[in-house]
């Protein structure tokens, strides 16, 4: 995680077309895969049973759950943006996940691989509730691989600080 503690970039400073950044690498080891399996109640042997995966699986080893790779997006985005969880939402506002437009799991992440995220602001639109909906292009790379693990467009709604409202676009 970034050393400095900063607030998330103010919504007014997220310019469509702007690169947000690239995160540091995160290792997807068997312990992380097993933890995700327990949290989601999904014991698919392709992910959690190294012997089964080696002998019967399509990859010869366990791989990350696709949803585990997706779930790393929040951490990877905070790291790339050099933001932290310790900000006060009553002062800085906050983002809520709103969904995805076109998310693709492209290549499996082999156990023990390192992944990182690349983030780019695609759009910032004021919705009917006067909230900003921000669309980010997201890509998760696998170290040493030519193909991405995933690529898509992530939607987030910015909730302004208490008592404030999103500015009205002219």
C-alpha cells in the first residue's frame, strides 16, 4: 500500500481520459485462494485442490477464482491512486460500487502469480439524483504473461461529504 495517507482524488479532479495509475504487484497464492473459497462457500477443486488440479484440471495447477481477481480491484485501485481507507467520508465523500459495463475474465491467474491493476478515467456523468457516476477502464495484468487476467469498465458513484451536494453541470 502507498506510504502516504491521502484522500481519494476529489471528483472534480477526475478528468475523463486521464490515467489514474498502476498499482503495485499483489501475489495470488494458495492461501489467498483458499480464504476466498471459504468466504464465498465455493470449494471448486480447480481452485482449492492442488492435487486434483494437477491431475485432472485444465491448467495443471490451481488458478485464482475469476471473482477473486475481480475482488482485488478495490485494493488495486486504492494502491494505484495512492489513496487510503483512513479518510473521513464526512469531509471527503466516498465512492460506492455501482456495477460494471463489459467485464471480461480473459486469462486464468495461476497460483503463485503476481497481478497488478491499471486504471483510467473514461467518463464522469451527473445522474438524475445529482450524483456523479464515474466509469473507469480497468485492466489486471499477470506478471510475465502476454494476456490480461481481466479487462472491463467499472462504475462507481461518488457520494459527496455530509451536507454537500454534487455541483450541477452547466
